[in-house]
C-alpha cells in the first residue's frame, strides 16, 4: 500500500534542524516578495521586513554548525528533510513562472 502524506523526516542534529527551518522560512518570505508571483506591495513589504530577522537566524544556525566543527553539509540527508517539508514547492515560489506561449 502506498504511503500517505509526506515522507518521514530523516534524523537531524538540532543544528541541522534549525538550519532547515530557518532556510525554509527565508524561502517562504522570498516567495511572498517575488513580484512575478503577484500579491500586494504591503504583504511584500512585511515579508521583506521579516526577512532581515530570518536571515540573521539562518546565519546564526550556520555559525553554530561551523563553530561545532561541522564543515560540510550532509547533502542527501538535508535534501530528504527539505523534500519531507515540501521544500520543492516552497522554493518554486521564488522562481519566475514560465511565460505564456503566443
């Protein structure tokens, strides 16, 4: 029987979990700011204001990992975590949508 819902989240260190959470928060905010996706200037402004704090949290998560001697990402594990948290769809909101063919 096929699995219902998202795939299970892989085991992450607390620092890796914080990195993924902060990264996705930044991606979500950038998606709200993306002028090619429409929306209102006020919601874009609010997202841009929040981006400063979320980018700082992302920097802090990366600093913690670096200070702890974590010099490389566990790419496959972190990619699985991003997929489990709908990262592909969320990151897609940052891109420019395809143009309409004439």
